[in-house]
């Protein structure tokens, strides 16, 4: 990864300068869920002299695996980026001898010098915006625990269950013990 480098040096050296970058990229599969559509949006970089603001609105569509029925489904994702990075040094726009540079102390840095790795930044946001427990639809019926059939596609021929398996097990233990007591008398 870290292949889509935006050179923001011109913005960094000129306080007040604001540049928009239309972006459309596919992220590497190993580091993000597979994308059904590229990440698209506009990234805005603006220097405030001592701070570099990175903002933008993006959208994409990812492929996720449903935790209940194990099928893959497409999930549209939209997110807004809002980041501020401190600048060290005097911008060249204020002093010809000067040179300002982005200070990115994050444990997963997205800057190298004044170059922003937009793919790394977008990857972090895509992952932040994924559901913790992906489900293809709120009413997903999941798989039959006996035959494994996807119950969203129709019911299977397994006998209907009397209740929740955990409660069935509890009931068996309870009645089983009582039966033993009874037999012992
Ligand atoms: Zn499902
Ligand atoms: Zn079944």
C-alpha cells in the first residue's frame, strides 16, 4: 500500500491556500475488505500556517460476509474526513529562507514529509466505518444448525426444534437428574 502520494508541499508553504483533489482509488485487498466500487470523493487540503487541515467526503461500496448466513453482500459506506496536522518551521510563503513541514506523530502515519498517502488515510477511515457484526439484512434467518441450509432461501426438511438448544440441554439435565432420583427411591 502507500502508493497514492499527494504532494501537499505547495499548500504547506502557503498559509491560507486551499486545494481540492478529486480522488477515485481502489484499495489493496489485503489491507481492507474487497471493494465493489472504488473509494470516491474530494479531498481538501488547507493550511492555517501552524496547522494543515485535511477534510473531505467519500463513499465506496465494500463486500462483507454476513455473520449469520455466511453469504457475501455489498454495503455502501459514506464517511467524512476531518484531520489536523501540526506544521513545524516557517512556511516559505512567509519567508523565502523558510520551509514548513507536516508533523505526523500518529502510530500509523499517513504523511512522509509533505506528501500525504491518501490510500493509507482512506483505508483507515474505511475500516473505522465497517460494522462490528456484519449482517446482510436485519431479518437474516441464518443457516440451519443441523443441515447448514441458508434459511433465507427457504426452509429445510429438518424436524422443527422445540426451543433454544441451550434451554433444551438445561431441560434434559434437570429432568434427567429428577428421573434418577425418582428411580433410586
Ligand atoms: Zn445473512
Ligand atoms: Zn436443516
